[in-house]
C-alpha cells in the first residue's frame, strides 16, 4: 500500500511539475543518462564545469542548450581481478565521487544532486540543473557488496555491471581478446548478489556494455525493471555494444528502458574512420612520450584536436538524423514507453548536430520533425527513465515491507 501511495503521489507531482514547465517555456524535461567526467574534473581550471571548458558538458552548455539533468558517470577501466586491481578501482571511483562532490559544493545555485525522480522535478521547478550519479563498471565495487551500499549513500542510482573486458560480475559485450576471454557465459554469483542488493536498495541495474548472455540473465533475476543507460540498435548498426531487437523487446516486456546513445561508432559504422582515429591516438600519445593514449591527458592537446578536424573532414561524423533513426527503431520495436536518450558526452559521444550539451534543443526539434508529439517527446526525454527509476525505488520499498 505504501508503494502504491508513493506511485500515486509521484504521478501527481509529475503532472503538476509538467504543467508548471509547460506553462513556463513549453520545453520537455530533458535528461541525459550518460555523461563522463575526467579524473581532474573540478580539480583543474580547464575542467571547472562552472566556466568555459573544452568539455562537451558543462553548466553553461547545459543552461544554453536546455539540458536539465545528467547522470554523471563514475567510470573505471577494467583491470586485473585481484586484490591490487580491486583496490586501484575503488580508489579511482573515489576520485570521481569526490569530483562530483566538488561540483555540487561549488555551484549550489546552479546544479543540485538528484537522489530521486522527485529531486529532478523539484530542481527543474526551482530553475536548477540536476546531477544524478551512475556507476559504469561495477569492478569499482572491489568485489565487496558493502560498497554498493556506500555507493548508494554517495548518491549512485544506477549500477552499470561491466565495461570492456569481462569482470567479476558478468561478461562483456566486448570481451578482452588478448586475454582470450569468451562471453558465452552470463552473470556470476557475485553479479547475482550485486543485482539483488541493487534491487533491495532501489538502485537501477544497467546492462549497457554487458554481453547478450548477461542481459538475459539479468532480465531473469532482477526484481525491478532494468535500463540500458547508453546502447543503440544492433538491427541498424551491427556492433556488439548495440542491442538486438530480441533484447530491446525483452527489456521492454519487463518494464525497462533503452537509452539510445549518440556514440559515433554505434550510430554509423565507419571502419576507415575508426582506424584513422586509432592511428591518431597512437601518434599523439607517442609524441607526448607515452606508450598508450589517455583521453584525459592527450584528448585536449592541439595535435589531437587538429587531427580530429582532419578526420571529420575526410570521414564525416555520424549525424543527429542517423542517431534519431536509432531512437525511432527502438520506439518501433520496444514501444514509445521504453526508449530514452543518452549522449556519452566526454566519453567519446556526440554526433554532427548534437555535438555537445549546448546543441540539445536540436534533438527535440529533430524528434518534432519526425512527428513525435509533446507527450511522446516528454516520455523519450525523461518520462520513461523517471518511471523506471521510480519503479526500482518501489520494488525496494516492497522488499523492505516484506522483510519487516
Ligand atoms: Zn560506456
């Protein structure tokens, strides 16, 4: 009963908040579920999101582009599955939580943390931006379930199970070929325990980057609807990071949402461009005296930016229209109630026409041109994701009632 009352209260709040916003400027509430941050975020002047930055998402760009809310991502790269590797990942995640903390502390009059869907609505009603937090690669839990609770306390509201390379929770859509990994198996015992703990807390489970086998396993065990925080459609672009129609349908059938992502390679396959980008990264890293390319260290160097301009001229970037094809495909296959939007900005995302947060209105205009009405656009931009988020919270509340 408590859960049902909460749903009703939330629905009422959503309706009144929508009415307020329509009255104010007619814009739908816009929510991007996947935005990366560098380790030096809010620590170096160039990454101070309150100023003019080389980042694709900063507060000014969000305000100008009408992007109301973002999930900032606590991402760590996959490393060895041993004590040292886990400790390193935990420490790296700690740096990202601290960076988000600095943002919220420095700009309380512009952006606030959102721990619930209600927070997102309330922030917008007060003319404030929202930052929510998502985990990308649960390797950073350091193989310790108690860290999910710590992450929850720190504001994390989705749990991205895996990244590139298999980990201790599940197999990856892109297993590590050098380590001869296979991804036929799905979720591990620890992964199952992590999903159960996320369900109990009300944290959404995110299957972007997971193998198809893992997505199937998570669908079978999760007590709450799940999300794919940044994945597009494999039927349009045959990339392992995109989801096949069968899984788009299965996620929708369990009430979840697929957040189509404006990431170039997933929207438009261009192997010549991919090769040119890899060659540039290698060259810029070598020039800087490093063995490997590091986006934070090398991705803002003039040599890299100029090289990318040459690549853009030679191999045109995927366009907003191509991205909207993916959104539309997910709508057709999964239904209008099961699609959302993610950029993967500052993690390689961005397409011609939605190259940074300042161009967010182009996405809304593009949806309108394709015939989506205000109600459909509201669902795509935030309504669906907020519904799934609330459902995760309600499942946890029911779990607590039963346990009492
Ligand atoms: Zn990702």
